[in-house]
C-alpha cells in the first residue's frame, strides 16, 4: 500500500515530466483520483481533536500542486493578459498619396504669329494685353471638322476660326473712333476716361452700329461691363467696314459689317482696363465653339 510520501512523490514527478502543453483537465483529474484513494479518518465524537499532520499536509500539498500545474499550463496556453487598459492599437502605416502629374505649362501664343498658324489642342497664354495675361483652352477636336474648334492664330491678340468667320481677342484700348464710318476724323478728343464705365459709355455712343448695353458682367473672375455691337445698314458715305477702335499696340482689331455681332467685355483687372471681344460674322454657325473658348478664359 502506497504511503502519503509515495503519493506525493509520484504526483510531483508526473507533473515535472508532463509535456508543457498537456491538457490541464487531465492533470487535475489525476490529482483528484489520488486524493480519493488516500484513506480518510471517519469523523465522530471519538476522533482525536488534532489529527496527524502528515496526512493533512499531503492532501494540501497535492491540491497545491494541482493548482500550480493548472496555472502554469494556463499561462502557456492562453493569450497573454493585458494589464492596465485595452490593447494598444497597431499603428497603421501611412500611405503616401500618389502624386498627381502637373499639367504642362501653357503654350506661348506669340509662338504662332501671323495669320493661318495652326493651333493644336491645349492651353495657350496670350500676353498681348500685358501686364495682364490671359489663357485660353483650345478644345480637342479634329482639325478637318467643320464647324470646328479654333485652330489658327490671328496676329498676337487672339485666335480666329478656321472658317475665318469669327475672332476672339484681348487688348488694352484707350480710345475709340469719333465716327466709325468716317475714320479720317480720327479718335475721340478728349480721350475716353480711364475707367470701365468711361469706355462702356463711349461704345454706347458710337454711330453706325446698333448697341445693346452696357450691363454688369464678370469674366475670368473679374467684373466689368458688357456691350454688344451689331452692324447695321449705313449711308452711302460710310466706309465698307467701319473701324471701332485701335489698340494700344496700334492694331485696328474690330471691323463691323452689316449683320456682324461683336460682344465686348470691359473688365477691371487689378486697376488695368482689359477689353475682351468675340466677333461673329453674320454667316457664322459654330456659336458653341466660340462660347467654349470664352468659357475657358482665365485671367492672370
């Protein structure tokens, strides 16, 4: 018959030789089986008040050993406890945004001087009204199409339609003709005043053309006045194509024939008076193409 010492020795040796991952329940059952087979003293009035210490000590030692085994196995099989708060969040590595390619810089419009220089689709910078700079975007349409977009340069002030029936221009204008039908009379004297309203009033007083406006307007982020001029029947003494103005560079940019329409935007660009015009011959049909260019205007 096994002694208490033999039982304790066998349990401890079994615990020491168990695999680190052995199931804790099986170890506990083993220990409890040993406890059940250990002889117990029957309780009663004749029992000694102080039972022998070695028997109780063995039972306590066995239970303590079982608890230690379960604790050690639990510490190896269970995830590590997190003391002191919720688990720290794993930092997400920063994702570098994919850089957006920069658009190509605007093409210098003066690189296409003279009549008939073809314009490829893209953005063009026009410096004719310096110090103000203007950019326009030529749409991507086949050059052979008709009606088409704008693909040709007209001097330095702006493009003209390949059908030669419309123009878009930008200039600084200080004065207008006294009478467009009689250009030999020269420019107005005294010269038109320096404000947007001064030039708009001078346009509204021109003879030989039908005038609509002025009206408040904004273009390219700047405010100003809009005047619309339409060519009308004139007396036999009028020249064939009346001149409306001369730019500060000396170019007579606009000629108004019967039925032609010219929209004139007079803008205040940080103290500089900029004139933008869009002229359409009476037979011109690509109104949408012209408006696309007007809508693309950016003023620097």
